[in-house]
C-alpha cells in the first residue's frame, strides 16, 4: 500500500498490510467489517453481478483502490468502496481504478459519518453519478443521484426493488439484501 506501514501480527509473526483510505492528504484507518456488513455486501454483489454483464459492466468488491479524483489530477486520494461498478474498463488497472466510477455502494458501519459526510462529499466532487448508502441496522438503502453537481436522494424500504439509475434495467431486490441472521 501507499504509505501505511506494515505491522507484524503477534500470533503468527507475519507482516500484515493495514487497510486505509486517503482523502485530501488525511489517512483513515479501516477496521475489519462485521458479519452483517459482509453478508449484505455479498448479497448486493450477487444480484448486481447477475444483471450487469448484460450491460457491459461488472461489480468489484472491496478491497480494491479507487482514485476518484484521478481525472482531476489528484493521484493521492484513494478509497476502497464496498462495491463499485466498472463500465469503462480503460480506467481499470491491475490494482486500482483511475477515475470516478459511475456507481458506488458503501455499507454503513461503525464510522457512519465517514461514509455519510466525508465520502459523500468526495464522491459528489468526483462526479460519481450514483451513490448508495446501505444501512443494515435500519434496513434502508439511500440512493443518491448526481444532478447538476448535487445529490438528490430518495430512500427505499422493505418490500421494494431498488433501481440502478446509472444502469437502466437493473434492480436490487431489497428483501434479499437484508435477510441476515441475528
């Protein structure tokens, strides 16, 4: 990784690369997500993967570095969205995506304000056309659509299919996303 130092794991002695993101020169450490987060990510990925190939797109799941401001000359800001969609493979490198994806999903976890404020502002500035914030506790998917440089945001609840604005014809079945054992 870019500058985070490797740490030695006490139990095995192996070197471990900590996960982090960098926005505006500030590094944000990332902890391992919980099981609800991972189940939700897997279910979203599965539904998207089944539909997107028909549209020439593919979902990518974290960890994978995205440099959303790359087209604006910023090669230092990078994030690892929980899921993003690649439709323009010319921006896809072996270990990174250079530019703003058309669609990003973040599953809210312990540092909710980071996804709801810091990343939202970054994605808006970068021109991400569609940003979903998925709340596993409240069972809400907030869809943010970029319009004239600002996000509009309808929310979806139980029993609804959530349409992808950026890939017409694709939907996510809300009920399947939140079938999580307690």
